[in-house]
C-alpha cells in the first residue's frame, strides 16, 4: 500500500471525531493513502454533527470542520458522481458513496455500513468495501511507525492548558469505534489503554 492508494471515506467513518482524526491524519503528508469524498458525503457528516452528536456541533462549528477538511484535502473532493447513481445496484441510501468511489477511482470504500456494499454490487467496478477497523489494521501492519507517530501527534495536539493527553488515551478513545484495532496496537506497542 502506497500513498497513491485511493480510499473513499463514507460519512459514517468521518463522523466519529477520534476515528475521523486518525483516518485523515494518516492521509496527510507523508500520506499512507489518498482519501476521496463528495459534497453529499460531507453534507451527511454535517447533519450528523449537528443533530446526532451527544454534544451537537453548532452550525458554525460544523461549517468550520467542513472548510478545514476541504482546505487540507482539496484534491479529495469528487464531483459528478450523481450521474452514475441510476446504474448502481447497492443499497439506495449509499449509492452516492459508490458513485463517489467510482468517479474518484478508489480501490476501496471505508465504511462501517458493509451491508450497504455487497460484493456483487461492487465487483463490476473492481472496488471493495472495508470496515475502518480492518483498514486501520492494514495501515498499521504496513507502516506501524507512521501509525504510532500519528497517535503521538494527536496526543500532543490535544494536550495543553495543564492537561496531558497520552497516545494510550487517544487509542482508548478509538476503542469505541474500532476496538480490535485499539487492542492490537496497544498489545503490539506494550501500551495500557486508558
């Protein structure tokens, strides 16, 4: 796996803050992969941030999040996928995601909604659907030092104002959405999850 490998990120993996953070940081320079998404996917994230979070984002905070993601990954935005939706056969609610993956030339869709992306529906497009946990484990297997460095940078960035966040705590937060990844990385590194 190289930095030119393309992964379409579904809204369900961009919504959980800890999961989104590590996935997007691993796509930064030097990137382990190149992400793609659409405005429809980003709009789905915005709605979730504002209506389904335990502490909902304000309209301004959600808009700021989207602006920052688009600024950091301008090449990730895929347009024109809606023209493919009528010929797709996967779950109707997520046809726009498959259309984005096809238009963005992605090899995989990273999603927690695997049931919406059956192999029979993806095979004609030579695309696979992968759970974020499995994808992160693959990235860790491919580049453990890069993933470990990423966890440390997240901890450093979140520390401040008299509180210290450890990489173990960052990994502990990931346990909510990708438990096997968190546990395997912790075991491999000899870390205690917080």
